[in-house]
């Protein structure tokens, strides 16, 4: 959720540099073993990409080549921007609406999900 939140807050894409700057501030460093996650570099760049939680691609028209992370298809299928925003808000001691632009972006899918759920339940 932390990585998905960072990507969402960076405009739905985060360069390697942006993501690692964020993660380093939280105490996660590529190549430095973490007690719970092992090597965060491998976890993010290899495992999460292979599991399709993240997409890793070259930034278009970058020379020299730069790379970025986006939400992968599995992240889109298994969570929502609103759930990630709720996690980010809780982590920072606030509420999702404290991030008005992100909240507005996350809201349409959340509203559609609620409407779809009512139709299915016969309400």
C-alpha cells in the first residue's frame, strides 16, 4: 500500500528516483536488508513487478533512459485509489478529503463501486 500510495500521490507514476527518495525517508533502502521485507529493491523492482502489482517501464523520450513505476493490473484489480488514499490518510493522521485533488480522482470509482453493489443486492 505504501508504494501504491507514493505512485498515486506522484500523479499515478513515479520515477525510480522519486520512489526511492520517498522510501529512503521511511527507512527502506535498496540493497539494505529489511527485517520483514528482505531486500526492498528486489521486492519492488522484481517481485511486485513479476506479480503484476507494479508496472516498470522506461520514461517515454528519456535520454539517457529513466524508468518509472505505475500501478500494475493486479493492483488495479485488487484495490482502489480510495482504499490507498484512506491508507495514506490514516498513516499521516488525517482523512482522505485532506488531499482534495487525490480525493476527487479516487471518488468516481468508489461511487461506481457503491452503486454497482446496490444494484446487485436489489436495493
